[in-house]
């Protein structure tokens, strides 16, 4: 039962990191600042950032301004472009926020590796490996949806129309994108940049969710310890040749240290990803409202079934992203609140008074669940999700009345 299990917990976040490294957007450069490799890395990130994050969002925003200034644009078209601009802006803001908080991210990754020392039986390894498999499957499913979106929206639909129009509306000001001498290059640029943009978004999203899943798995390990206290105590007695009270004391000590490590881990996680979660809450609410307005503004719905289905799918994915943050945050709250029940249910009534007192203090502390908080002091829970959806509906109702 020595804490010597070798578990590569970096597997929780390896795939998202590899994706960001592939596009040259990972926040760390693995070279000293005095080396050529470092400055090449800086140059690559600068160029990729301009091509993937700045130019697309900026040109679509310029097109939106031009469209509004023309005075004859349809509300559904304006809302659709706003959604695309906000989605790409969300990606840029999340990446920038992660870059600015890279010190907290480094601490978080170190704690993810070090928390392995609190796992000392094979059952712990099984719990963690199951969670890591789920995090990898989640990333792959999100990547599959991204590939599907790119294939349909950027390639298939424009191809069916003979590529007569660009997949995405852009305005470069200095030249006309619909001019034959520029059209094919801009079209190729859009087909190339969109996969990088969406893959970056998926990587950032799954990176956050993977860290949350790692917190949940650690809480599962702690709950397992209390639910199987008898077996762990017997194994400790056999290993150390001590009495039951000493064995219980050692196991309980490990549980307390593990719980403290989880609390520190959660605090560091909030420091590293709190800004991203706040941005998601705000921008997702805006996107959901404008998407709903876009659907109701589509003229002749029976003649635009494909457009409606596509917009509904976009709405579903936006709600899913917001729900994902709140769902995993709520699971952390629920799991942490279960610790008090699991600790109370373990065999402690026949132990020494000192052990009883310490256990009761631990139970009292666990009755205050761990809640993921954003910097704007909003808890990331299902209750917050329902509140945001309620605010979104009210905002949509106001916009819909203004449209009329």
C-alpha cells in the first residue's frame, strides 16, 4: 500500500496539448530565451496567430459593419455573422487568457503529476485510467464534430453551389474578395484556416474539461477509500504489523492529505481557467440569444429547411459547450459533498477518541462542498446554467420585440 503506483496523469491533457503544439499555439516554448529555437517559436506563434485568429475575425467583423451600414441587410444574416465573429473571438480570448495565466497553468500541471502520490492501491489506478479514457474519448468526439462541421459548412455546401460564393463572408477593404483574381485564394485560405481555428477551440475546451475530469477522478479515489476503509485498514495492519487503531490513523491521514491536495488543485485550476469560464458564460449567452433570433428571422422557413437545421445544430453545440462547463463543475460539487456521507459511513465508532474527533472535524469540513468559482464570483454549476439560459431567453425576447 505504499504510494508508488506509476500513473501518467498527463494523459488527461496530452491530446489537447499535442493539438495546440501542432498548430504552434501552445503557450510554452521548450527552448531557453537565448536560443534561436525560442525566437523561431515566437515568430511562428506570431504568424499563426495573425493568420488564424486576427485576420479571419477582423475581416468578418468589417463585413458585418459594412452590412449594417448598407441599411438593407436581413436580421438573420446579421445575427449569423455575429455568431461566427463571437465564436472566433471566444477562441482568441481563451487562448490569450491561457497565455497570460501560464504560470498558474504550470503549477496546475505540476500538481496534476504530484497528486499521483496519493494513489496507493490498484483500484485507484483503475479509477484514474477509466477517467483518462473518458477524457480522450471526449476530445476525439469533439474533434469528429469539428471535422463534420468543416466538411459540410466549408466544403460540401459551397461545392454544391459550384463555389460561386465564399464559405465565409469577409471584407478585406483593400481588395474585392469576389474578384476572380482573388476569389480562389481567399476560398482556399478559408478552407485551410477554419480547421486550425476549430481544432484550437476544441483543444482549449477539452483541456479545461479534462482538468475538471481529473479533479472528479481524485474525488472518486477519496470516496473509494472511505467506502472501503475496512479492507484498506486490514491491508495496512498486515503491511505494518500494527493494531487496528494505528492502521486506521494512517489511512485516515492519507485521506486528509489527499483532500487538502485536491483543494489546492481546485484553487490552482480556478486561477488558471477562471477567466475562460467567465468568458464562456458571457459570450455563450450572447451567441445563444442571437442564434435564436436568427432562426426566427429566417424568411420562408419551409424553403430554407437546410439553413434552419444547420443553425439549430450550431445552437445545440453552443448550449452543449455552456452545459459542459456547468455539468462538470456540478459533478465536482456533488462528489465533494458525498465525502461527508462516505466518511461518516466508515467504521469509526469503535476507534480511539482522538481518531473520532479528527474524523468528525473532517466530516464537518466536507459538509461545505467544493464549488468551482469564476473570477466574477459565479459558481459553475447546473443552477448557473439554468440562470444563464433564463437570462438568454429574456435578452432574446427583448431583441425579438425590437425586430418587430
